[in-house]
C-alpha cells in the first residue's frame, strides 16, 4: 500500500506547552489508525494541523505527495481530507435532511447553485442512501437541536463521509456516548464507511474500541509519539501502559 | 424546478392581485403602499443578511446611493423613465456593494453592524456638505414616465408608480425566494448556525456573507430609487442612521423566514406610522417602540414565523429554520 498521508517534523506549541514536538508519521492508504493518549497529549492538535484548523510552527503535511500545510480547512476538504468532531458540529436549527443535503451539495462538480434547490433528484437519491447507510431514516425531518447525542455523533460522521474523502479523521467518535452504546455506534460507523476507500484515523480513549477497530495505533504523550505499531504491540508497550493506559504494574 | 415554477406563478398572481387592489384603493393608500414596497425591498436585503447571521445597521448607504443615482440621472442626463432610473439605482447598489463586500465579509456580530453604520454616517456627512448634490436640502425630482408612458395627473401617476413598484417588488421577492430555497440560500442558514462546520464541508463563509451583502446592497439601491420617485425628493437623511434603523426594525418585525412577511410588515409599519403621526404627532416613535418590544417578546421569529408556529405549535413540533412559506 502506498503512503496517503505523510507528516514531516510537525511542531506546535501554545506558549510553554508543546502540543506537537517533531511529529513524523506516514499513513498508508486503507489503514484504520487509532490515536491514543491522555488529555493534552497532542492527538487533537495533530488532527487540527492535518485538517487545516491549526498552522504548525514547523513541519509539513503531505497528502498524496502534495503539500497541504497551512491550507484553510475548506481547501483541505477539497483536497479529500474530512473530519468529524469530538463535540458534533452540526447546523442546530436545521433538520437532519437539511444538514445532510448541505454536505452533499457543497462539493458537487457543478458548483454551488444560487437558484437550483438543494432538494434536487440527484441529492435526494444520495441522501436516501446515506440515511440508510447510517440508519438515520427515522430522524430525517427532525431538527438537530432535539436529537440525542449518539444520533448527533452519527450525523457528524455521515456529513464527513460524503463525497468519498481520501482521508477521514474521527475525533473521539464515542465520547459522550453511554458505555453500552459505544460498540453499536462504532459498528454502524465502521460498516458505513467500510465500503468506501477512505483511510481512517480516529482519536479514542477506550482501548477496547481501539483494539477492535484499529489495525495500527499511535500513542501520544506530551506532544510526542511514544509508540507506533499494531494494537497488541502498542497496548503492551511499557511506556504506553505507564503514560497512557495506566495499566503498568 | 417545481418549486421555482410555483414561486414564479405565485409572483404573477400576487402582481395581479396588487394591480386590482391598487386600482380600487384610495390614492393615499396607494402612495403608502408604494413607499412601503420601496422600504420593504431594503428590509428584504437585511433579511438576506440575517439568514446568514449578520445584521447591517447601515443599509441607508445603499438606499441613499440608489436614490441619488436615480436623482442625478434625472437631473443631469434628463433620464425620466422609471425602469431605467431603478436599474441605475440597482447598479449603484451593486457597484458599492461589490466594493465594500470584500472589506466587511470577514466581520461578524457587532463589528459588522458597527462598520456598516459607520459607513452610512460617512456618506451622510459627505452628502450634507456636498452642495453640488443639494447639500442638506437635497434634490427635487419630477414625475417619471413608465416605459414611455406619461400619466396624466397625479392620481394616474401615483397608480402607475404603484404598479411599477409592485412589479419590481414581486420580481425581487420571487428571485429572493428562489435564492433562499437554493443550495446557496441553505448555506446562509448553515453559516448562521455553525461557521466552523461549513468551512469543514468545503464552503467559504466569507464568500457566502459577501454574496448576501451584495444582494442586500442591490435591493437597497432599488428601494432607494423607488423611494426617490415616490417622494419626489431626496436628501442626505436617506443615509442617516435612523433610516437604517428603520429597515432593521422592519426586518425584525418580519423575521427571516418568509419573503411575503417582509412586505406585509412594511405596509403595516407605514400604516402605523401614518396614523400615529397624524393622531399622536409627538409620540408616534414611542408607539413604534412599544410595537417592536411586543414583537420581540411575543413573536421573536417575526410575523413570518406566525404561520409555521400556528401550523406546528399545536403538535408541539419545533419549526426548523428557513422552512419555505
């Protein structure tokens, strides 16, 4: 498999706090990569730099060999990198249908129309498919503000997977979700994106979820990567157990 | 496509109804309605901005630009046809809007509102001291022709102007409805809700705001030209902050959901103002203030939210933003 994402020497500090200290990672196409680490370890900073929300103090982000460092989030999205958020970022006063139509309509080749309705036949067919894929059909006409947290998480991911992103970054997809709903939620998400060719990076605190859904794990600590490898290898690493999972003897 | 055709059909019917109503209505009411439509167009522009989460307190700038463009064309170039004068008003709004939009489209909230207000007061100050444009006295305009037709007498002239203003209004309203229901229109509502998400979906919030700003400027230019023809006089007060405030008042009164509500609110406000100033000449502003207070307290979504509220309220369902009416 060829490299899709490559970060070279990423550095980012907020005052005296180093959030990214020389992060160099190569992600191959098709990988399911879990990012673990305590709060403040640098996982979300890494996601924010890759998706254009933050500009690194130093270093480069390459996607398919193309330098996308410092591009605005919308430009990064147009290059094929999409993301979901720890706290779902949705359009609260609009319905689920309007939220998904928005995601479907923006990146279409014909551009954003000032007169064609968002409810065109092409959009509606894609919308139906997306609703089924994420099992959201029963919420279609409901306003986002009244929907439960787990459903909002699914919508957040559903909006991110439209237009087949090359790289999908999920920031804590199960945070704020009840323990018994975490695996069903991840099952729906992974099945929904399973058919696509997207490479997936997900930030996660639940090691059982990491163990089940990732085929490679990066462990962050104090802005550095302290372990990188397959889940079993990383989770049994002494440093990871001491600084991340807290399971060291 | 069906929605677009429905909107155009509704516009055609609305124009026919207005034409008949104007024919039967007394002359004073025709004049009030013409002025209300002119101001409603400016408020419709603010509604376009409000849908994207912005409020301009300086639409008087473009209203004034439209009015002076029409007035100067009439006085300096002897252009007397209403259609041409209104087109020039729209052009003045467009040019000014295109020049200012890139400067203001990055600002939000109180900063955007204050900057638009500041611009309008600069224009007001300049016009007051520009004696070639009439200074604080302004300019008088004569009655326009309508596609070559010159009405005989003021009553015919008033009705002809009303018909023309109605035509311009229904066209602008229909185009705005189509735009509001389009992908870009939906983008405005999304920008109002969550700019971060919109950027991450690949859209530029700044561009969305810029487009809305230009639309609002063109509508204000058209409204200004129509007002100038309706009043037969223009002066720097067109750009005064209180004039801009009145348009914001109208937009709040109508809400951002319904296009029709903007013009209903405009007629209502002009009627309240006419009667209040006749019967309570020194306190009518107070009456308007109480009116606005009641709207904000009991109908925060404006008059346009009344129909969906009545329709869905009984079921306990919350109306989503921007639902078509």
